[in-house]
């Protein structure tokens, strides 16, 4: 199947993260040009870009900040100057690496804790989508994929800020799907379940973390199977495969949807 991604320009926010990095590699394998936006770790972003280029792909590294619309516009402008615009936005950046390790009872949740998570998650996605939409409309083609989490569908006690902010992405994506449909633009959400990433490994017992350090994701999954005995843990590439399909020309009419990559969770 031809995914029709050759020379498409893909902006991946959080592109050096546990899922963002593999997403960049899978897009590059389809001959897309990948712009890797980083928030805190330029070295990790550069490492992903170097790996893409060593494998014959095209990569660009840009600084990015969820809470600064001017910085977001500057990142998009850098990409536009280099490659002419953005065809695909994969919004993977998040102020939190995942659900909280220390849930707070709702009645004890302060606005000071709530506001940074919700503001960065929701406003960052909004400002980034708004910055890239004009070039998509100009080209008459575009794809949005927002990264959420399977857990938001059922909620999690003591983690209201994370769950609410991720669920807001569902509403944003659904509205974009409606507004942009006549321009050849599709918008979807991918909601991973347990996935072998640094964020998920935080939940593993310390002795298990030491034992699996440096293992390939497939081997880590086997070692961690006992943590979620009724759920098949995903690898980052399995999540990336869903993202890349939704972002491709092979996806002709899936829009406004939430796709779970959750192994049954």
C-alpha cells in the first residue's frame, strides 16, 4: 500500500519522546520530511534527527514551547522557510509524561496544580493547530493527529487535570474535522494504552527497571507483561503505525475519530 507520504512535511511536537521518536522514524521510512519539535531536550531531538538522516531521510530540529504562541509560530515559520509549509501535524507534546504517579484527591486539587497542565495541554494544541492550518488549506490537503491516552475514556481517580486536558484534545480534533473537511484536511486522535516508553516504565518496580534497562521494546514488553496481565502492552512502533496511517493519503475518510491502540485496555 502506498501511503502517499513522500516529501510530505510532518511536524511532530514532542518528537524526541518515547512515542514521538519512533513516529519520526516511521514517517521517514515513508520518505516524508520530519520536523522534530522539542521542548526541553535538544540533544535528544538532534539524536533522532541524526538517526533519520543516517538512514537517508530528511529531518529538521526546531525549538518549541507549549505555553508560548509566539514560539510556536516561530517554529512553524522555520519549517515553512525550509520546506514550504506543513502537511501533517502530529501533536505528541505534553506537559506531563503520563498519568500522575501521585494522584491527588479531587477536593485537594489546587488551581495552581490544575491550571499549568490544562493550559499547556489545551492551549498548546490549539495554538499549534492554528499555526499550521493555513498552509494545509493552501495546499488543499492536511492531516492532524493528536496524541491522547486510553485512560481518559474511563477516567482516573485523583488525576483530573491530566484526564480533562487530554479529553479536551478529543473535542478540538472533532471540531477541526468538521471545520476543515471541505479543504481535504482530516483530524483524528490516537489514544494509546500501556506502551513501552520511559513514562510507562516509571510504573515498574525498581528491580524490574534495572533488569530491563537497555533492552529492545519487544523484550521489555515480555518482561513487563505481569504488570498488566489482561492487556497486551504496545511498543512505540505499534502506536506509530496507527498515527502514520491516519496521517497518510491511504486514510481517505477517517476523521473526527478516536483510535485506541490499547491491547484491550
